């Protein structure tokens, strides 16, 4: 399958008066359309920094990020911001929903920003709302939703403008186990159904059960890649065991 995203020898270094920290150290990877990847590793391993580099939110010290053949590093800042708005979807642990907008309005906001809030765009909003089981909540404000419902709205907002890739940073960190499984299962299903590329940073190894690949980071580098489905299930089961016997 065609690579949607390519990271080539990415490095990001932070310096203090006494220390040099290689937050990301020579990372190379590819993500293809319809692929859902879980990015895992201990705190400080470089997961979130790598995600920010892939999104073009941080400039690498070395290396480059290419999305659909477009090199983010060669773009000027405004060009990169516009490209990111059109081609990348985001979800975060803090879902960043606009408190005074309804479910439907929060999702439509992304289309407004992209100039796509036409008849077809509004129909796509309603389809996503229905697909995510939010039809009866579409006129509710975020404060009237459960945590899982809020995250589903964030997923819809990340997908509605037809991005090539969706990046999620700890989207289940504030959810209980049952809701976390529901949110990640739905997220993975939509990535597969719509042929997007999806990357999810997670500290919860149990959520890897829905991934097509698991990429494990350590000290800023890719330490292991798990792509065999049986091995991924075993990895997720380790997470279940750790959750039951911390």
C-alpha cells in the first residue's frame, strides 16, 4: 500500500545548561492508508515529541516529514499551517471541544475552517454523528456529555474534513476501561473504513489490541515494531495483566 506519511531520520534535541536530551533520535517510519498504529513507550521515551514532529507542530533538528509526497520541512510556516489544517486531524487527551458550541457545531467548526461547510459537508457531519452513536446528543453542549461521548465528538471533528492522517495523543487517558475500549475500537474502525492513516500515542497497552502495528519507543528511538496480530494480542494481554496486578 502507498505510504501516506514518511518520517526520515527525525531528530529533536533539547539542551539545558548541563544536559543534552535526545527526545527523538534518528527515527524513520512509514504509515500507510487504512493503517492504525499504536505508539507506546515509557514516560520520556519520545512518543509525544515524535507525534508533534509528524504533525509539523515542531521543527526537527534533523530529518524530514513527508505527507502524501509533500515535505513539511520545506514549507514556510503559513503554508505548513494551512497544509496541516487541511490534511491532518487531531485528537488529544484534553479533547479541546468549544464549550459553548453543540456537538454538531463543534464538528462543523472544522469544516468552516476549511471552507467546506456546504451541503455535502453538513451531510457528512450528520453521518459521522450517527456512526458514533451521538444522534440524540447532537444539540447538546460538551458539558452535557460523558467523557466517552466527548472523545467521540473529538474523533468526528478530526475526521470530518477528510484528512489523510489522524493523530491522537492519549485519547483515553481520562476514561474508564470500558469507555476507553469503545472509543479506540470506534476510532480504529473509522480509520479502516475511510482509508485514513491513524497514529495513537497511548500509555495503556491494552488499547493496542485494535492496532495493526505497535511501535515501541525507548530513549527517543524505535525499540521494537510488532506487526503480527497474534503478537499484538499477546502484547495487549500483558497490559491487561499489568492493569490487574500493578
